[in-house]
C-alpha cells in the first residue's frame, strides 16, 4: 500500500469524514489544521446486501476561542504566549484487510515510526479476542481500544502512545468508538 497524504482536512469541510469500504486499499496520513484537540467517532457497519464492511472515521474539532482575559476558552492555554498548544493533529489510517498477516506488525510499526501520528486507526482487522490482543500487544503502541470483527469481517483498532496523545473514551459499542483526543506533541517526529 502506498501512503496517501491528506493535509489540512479542514479544507474538505468543517467536520471531515473518511469512509473506507471493505475492499479499499488505503493507508492515509491525515494532517489537520491547528486545533486544541478533536472528538473522533470511528465505526464500522455492514452493507445490507453485500455484507461488505464499511468503516467511517469522523472528526469534530475543538476550536480556540479567546476569553475576556486574553486566554483561550475551554483549554489549558492560560495566555496567548501559550499558543503553541494549538497544533495540527496527525492521524494514520490503515485499512488492513486482515491484521493477522505475519508482516502486519512490522508494516504498521514502520509507518508509525516514520510518520509519528498522534493516533493510528486500523480498520478491517478481521480479528477478535485473544488473537487481536496478541497482535495489538506486539505493536509500537502502549494504548489501544478495539472493536471485534464479526465473523472474520470488519474490526477496528484505535492505537496511540501516552506521550503522543491524551485519549478520553466517551462511549463504546460493538460497532463504534467515540473519544476525545488531545495531541500532546507539536512535533511528534522530532519529539
């Protein structure tokens, strides 16, 4: 899979949405406009007639608003001099079409180390339970949320490292994860 870059997602629309059908060959690095963080909704469903899984990733951004003291409302930013906390977010999205492949861990880890996203989303994992956990635990991430595949179809992982992002889970169901994401590192490649 060739890496596709999608810079400045805000140019697509206010709340960008990526939709990958089950057969999409996709590895996407999405870079957003500078923001205070975002709410992510990552889900999958099955097309009624074909039973093909369709994965959807939607972002809602927390935009900075200046308060009467010159600080930023709703954020840890105390003053305009702290403006570096408003940073672009980097998301790596991989439509794995089977994360149980023996080459998958090295493949996704290489892309993580080269691209240093704040959050990585793996769709169409086709794994559940202990098999999924074994693969996730072998990856370069110290945090994970997952949705199990259904009959070896679908499946979704949200992966990150604590030093890259603060992730707060809002809700989780068998087919959807909703979380708030606060990127912690303005330059994840150089630390």
